[in-house]
C-alpha cells in the first residue's frame, strides 16, 4: 500500500482466489479506460445479422428491376438478409400473379448469390420473400507468401 501511495498508483487485486492473492500496482482509471476501449473494439467487429428490405411494385420496368437487383447483391455481399417485397396499390391487388412474377425474376437473378427461405409472407396488399446470403459464396482472401 505504501509503494502504491509513493508512486501515485492503485493496488489492484488481480487474482483473489489463489494463496497468497496476486496484486498489481497500476493506475486504475487508465486500466478501466483500456478495458472499455477493448470492449468497444470487440463490439465494432461483431457483425449484426441485419434484415434489410427492398420494395418492388408489380409493374416495375426491366431497368428498374435490374438496378434493384444490383442493390440486393451489394446487401447480400455485406452479409445482410434481404426481404424482397412487392406492394400492391389500388386495383393491382386483383393481379397477384404479377407480384409473383417479379419475385421469381429476382430469385432467378440471384440464385447464385442467395438462398431463398421457405417462409413466404402474403397478406392483403404485400407479398414478400426473404433472401439469405449463400453459404457457398463466402468471400475468402488468400494471401500467398510464396516468393517467385
């Protein structure tokens, strides 16, 4: 305790269960700051499985459809799940086959990058499909140390 006071540090018990208990001389405020910094870094590196949504209309034009498919590709490459939904307005609701065709086109275009879940959502004005990133399409970076 006297050594800690002389150096302006704290006496911290590191391992209280062993005999004799292990203690260290350190600045406790700095130690807590370093611990919180490590926790923040670990939290940043964790990937949260996000569910992103891309909305379509049943009478979407081909170019707009391709642009949204590119957006879905980017989201899948990030590792996010993507909910693809078709929204019907007004009298469009009496033609659900148009919405199914749009979903089929999207699923067909992304069959190599994504796996369609079995869970289809259908209610009065929406139909939706959830796409999961394909497990076979994991991007791995290979670094070679070979000198040629």
